[in-house]
C-alpha cells in the first residue's frame, strides 16, 4: 500500500462510516479494485482499525452530549434519586445496546473476517437490506424522540446492529432501520447510531490493533494505517455534521437508491467475471 491509497481508503471510510451505505462494503470493494487480497489478516485489520478515526470524530462531535450523559449516569449509580434522569437511563441504554454485537463478533470472528468478506455477500447485502431500509422509512411514525429511549429499545437496536457484521448491510443502516421501526424520529435514530458506534467500533479497532500488530507492520504498514485513520477522522467529522442536518429534512431514499445501484453493478461485475469475489 502506498500513501495515496491510504489517503483514498481513509477518505472513503470517513465519508461512508455513518451513512447507511456500508463503509466496510465500500472499503472491501475498493481494496479489491486496488489489487489487495481482501481476506488477508492485515487487510481486514486495516479496514477495522481506520474506523477508529471516524469514532473519534463522533466523540468530539457529541462531546456536549457525552459530558451531560456520563456524569448523570455515574451519579445515578451512587444515588437512587438521580436514576430518574433521562440521561442516566440513556447511558444504560447505550451500554446494553452495545453488548450484542460484541458477543456475536467474538463468537464468529473467523467467519466474519474470511467467508463474509466475499464480494457476493457484499452485493447481496447491499440489495437485500435496501428493502429493509425502504420498509422502515415508509412504516416509521417518528412519534418518539430522544427522551423516550429505553434500554429495551437500544437492546433491540443492538441485536439488529449485529447484522452489520455482514459487509454491505451497514451498521448505521441497520441501527437506523431498527430505530425507525421502534417509531423514533430520524434525528434520534441517527444520534443513537452514533452513540452505539463508539463502544462497538472503538473496541473492535483496539482489539485488531493488538492482535494483528505484527501482520500490519509486515503488510499494509502502520504508517499507512495511521494516515488512513487520520484522514477518516477529518472526513468523518464533516460527514457526521452533514448527515444530521440532512436527515432532519429528508428521508433515506437517496441512500436506498444508491445502495441498489451499487449492489446491482457489483453483481454484474461478479457475474461477468470482471472481478472475483475474494
């Protein structure tokens, strides 16, 4: 990997991480087009680690909310009267909603990093989950808001988030669809998606960095990995800001049509042998 490819991959990660179009799917497609073996351990680790740049951007963007929620949560742990605070309940909700994907990711780590990296899975997931998103977008009543979030809501959303371990489904697409079907408004489900991304993606990045340190050093290289991470941070910060403003006034239809177009194109390229699945 050269520095220009690292910058390109970091930019794609930053743009797509919080859009419901699957950042891992996009990175997998681009890595294949650049000539990489997409199921090699150093490539799969690189793909996960550079997501931490987008997560850090999210933490900074949500810092005011985090500085409000964390003290309320800690206060509620030691003081029963403070447990009536919506921020205390929201803190528990985010923690509980993050647990399912951690368990599933650890149990099926090998399958996720090898079999599911096939571009057939990416193409199929892009197409199939577009239907789920379209249904959720159409059926949503949007009558519930951030103060209405409970641990039950985020636990359900957290289980659906596990589907995003299949590249092409999209973690944000999964959580947003589940949130809409729980009758939350689009801004609330988008912010929930941001919050749930912090423990899930940051934990995965740290684990991969620790386990695959030597393989990355001898493969794509740590300089390229850190450059891509830095680029994803910068690009994601502006992407997050734009997305919240966009969903406040628009449906997810533009993302659904984009997913259908990309999935169909990828299916065509695979079926004609223009590119191979692994």
